[in-house]
């Protein structure tokens, strides 16, 4: 994927995708449309999903959004499963 902005937590800046890195698109929820760099993501998180820090979720600053691999497209999209404090 070469289009889109890469998730970087809530540091307040945007990063473009870099060549040689592997990304999945985040679908739904507060981070919809962003790319997640999974190049060095542990296998367990690639299978079970990730908790990503975001201040745009239901719990505001310090909250997290859970994104899990899509069954229909496990190598290309992580879908939103909800927010947690």
C-alpha cells in the first residue's frame, strides 16, 4: 500500500508509508482509513489483533481502540472491534 497515512499513536503528526514496510488498513472506528505498520508486529498480534492508543475513541485521551484482522481479508484490513479505557 502506498496511499494513506500511517497510524503513529497520538503524537500529533502524520507519516506517509515507507517503501519496504508492510501495512494493513484500519477499517471502522476512530482510526478508520489509517494504515498500521505490521512489519515488526508480533505474530500473536497479527492473529488476535492490536490495542491502539487514540484520543478520538469513546474513552477520550488515553483510551484504546481494538482492531483485529478481517476474516475476509486477513492480510489487508484490520476491522474495529470497539474501544476500551
